[in-house]
């Protein structure tokens, strides 16, 4: 998801969390295709505007399922299946928070332009990868030693413009030899892990690689089981910098209905405020009833509720004011499109290490696949009819 500033797009926002009890989820599962897919997507670097590695994964997974693959002018992938019925755009964004090399100092340190809604608190003492012309370069954001830091500065949050990257270089020539120059993209370095034998997965970029995996698995299921529409799976670019790819992808897709799949904001950790978010890990998919960027179609939300009841899928309903997503761009195309944002809850979004629950992922796939099967021509016509 992207975040809002005073210009209504990007701001650094505090993660909403709440200390509600965890829902008991099924026992841990063994490694399978889906877990491997989630690891591959999470580990791939892809800051906004530099989604090449993620795009290659999405095309590899979607091409065998699609009747055609196309691209918009910003690099979003559009995979279509079906030739008749309403045009259903199922969206997830490929990009993650990251940075860009701004300046190289004579001593071989790098300053960084942040890309997306980072918290300054999340930047210090972290590992990164720089995607240079000679390959991946490992780096760390430096942090001053407590032994020399004045006491009044030890609890301060250091502003991002004071943060530097250390790549082990001694001077600018060393940096150049690594193939690094201003403008090179930077991504977090936080490898995927299964948390201690549980079904909870630790990794970077669940916002929105978890959504990328959902749309792949939904398309896989619908191709096998059938559906009454033209399904267009859109893997979009540059969501974190203002939902740019969703806008251009929707221009190409001309959807009748839009469904965005995102990493949600889980609030089940200590110190949370219950009005910020109500979602919990292990309690099923989340449906946003409001965020600052869009409001879902109420009839579509009712259909989702009915689908969940019929399929016995637990759902969580949330309203998060400091949240924006691709559905806002889809909503404002093709004369107005009924949309909804469905999420897999994630702890610690917009930071190096997030935590998701496999149960939530699987039930989100179940819900979205069942919903799309119901979106036949008559149903979509009803959703789009605003005659008094």
C-alpha cells in the first residue's frame, strides 16, 4: 500500500497495532509450491520503478495460465484468461519500498533517496542491496556508536537525510569499481524465513508480494475450475509512489469490476490502539470498508459477505485512514469502476521484516476465487446499476 502526506499521496505513517488475542490457526504445514512461491517473490528486489526481477517471476508463473500476456507503458503485466463476459481486473502491485543512490562521498559512503512511505525509525542499522551495473552490492545503513553519542541524542530519531550507506569502500573509485552510480536502485536485504516451525512467514515486501502470490494462485484455480468472465490479472508497478501502474494498467484493461489484493495492517501486537486497525493474523482475509484513497462499492462488499458466509470463510472488516492502494486508481477509470480492496493481514508493514500467516493467505485465495465465479454478466450489471 502507499501512504498519504499533506498533498494526499505519500507520508510516513505509524503502523497501527492493537493488542487483541490471536486466533488459533491450523497446525503448521510442510513446504509446498505456495511456500516456495512466497519465498521467491518476497526475496526478489523490486523497489518502485525497478520491478524487473519481480516482473520476470510474475510472467513465468502467469504465462502458462493466460491466453495472452501484455504490458502497459510503465511495465505492469496484464495476463488474460477468457474471452466472454464481464472484464474483471484482479490487481496486485509488484513494487516495494526502497531507495535510490543519491550521492557518493569522497570517502566512499552513499546517501540515499528513499522511495515510498518509510518510517525514519526503520532505516538505521539495516542491511540493503544495491542493484548496480555489475550486479548486487551489499550495504548497511550506518549508525553512530553509543559510546560516542551524547546522552541527549541517544533516544532521538535521526532524519533520513543524515543516514548513509556503507558498502565497504574507501573512496569514490572503490564505489565505481563495484558498478555503483547515482540513480541505482536500493532494496531491503531481509531473507525469507519460516518462523520457528509455525505457519507464519517472515520476509520483506509482503506489501505486496503476498498479493502477487494470491493473484497467481487465484488464476491457477480459476483456469482449472472455470469462471464466467474475462479475467485480467494485473501485476502493477509504482504503487508505493502513487498507484501509477494501476492507473495505466486499468487504462489498458478497461475493467467492469476491480479487485485489489494487498498486504493489510495487522493490529495484534503490544501497544496498539484499537481505532487504528482491527485485523489479526490467523483470522482470515480482510476487507477494507474505507481507506483515504477509495471507498468500496457497497453492493460488491455485500456480495463478498454473502460469498464468505456460503463458503464458510472467516473475514475481517477494517477501516484504516492512513492507507491507500491500487483500487483507487482502478475506481477512477472507464467511467467509474466498482472496486474493493481485499487484504492478507501483515504485521510490521513498511519496514524490513514483516510477518504473515499462511492460513490467511489460503483463505484469501478461497474467497477471491469464489467471488470471481459469482461475477457473471447479470451480477456485474446489478453492481454497476445506480438507477434510483
